[in-house]
C-alpha cells in the first residue's frame, strides 16, 4: 500500500475528503512516532513505503526524547493537529492504526513490527491499538 492508497483508505473509512484524511494521518503518525524510542521509530519507518516515511518522520530531530503521553493527551493532540473534534479522535486514531497495521503486515496488531510498536505503548493506548485490529464501522469525522 503506497501513500495515496493509505490516505484513500483512511478517507474512505472516516468518510472525509483526502486532504482531511492526510491531516489525520499526519497527526496520528506524529504522536505515535514521538511516543516511540528513536530506534523503534526508525525500525517502523524502514517498513513503510517512501511517501509514508516522510509523513512518519515529520517533526523528527536528532536527540529527541520519548514523549511519554497517555491516551487523553495523545488524543487531544491528534484532535488539535488534525482539526477534528476531540470526541472523534479515538475513532480516527483506530482507523489510522488499522491502516498502519495493514502496511506492517499485521492482522492482529501483534505481529512483527506492529508488536514492537505495541510493546512501547502504555496500557491505555495498547487498548486502542488492539481495538484497531477489529472491524470498525464507518463514521463521519
């Protein structure tokens, strides 16, 4: 799945325009990336197609510290950066997590690189990651 397919999948699942979907993907990627160690963020990037790598690495800088956020702050930041209601941030995050799991060839979110990401999340975000692997109804953001 390339960047355009990824964005299209997210747009379709969230019933939003592609530009809005790209904002959402960028916001989720930024928060997830910053929640991981530098090594793990780089390992995940190595598994992504080129276009998604640039979205994944947006805002990266040498020597960055792991951002130890939990679900409320994580979702608040996504809502703010994606310019969506906070009440929609969980669903939007699940959709992006699911698409990311697909790119990482993980059907349950618990295989390979997806497992490595999962293992670095706090319990409350692990629940969102696992829930993403389950089928979700389409919902307007």
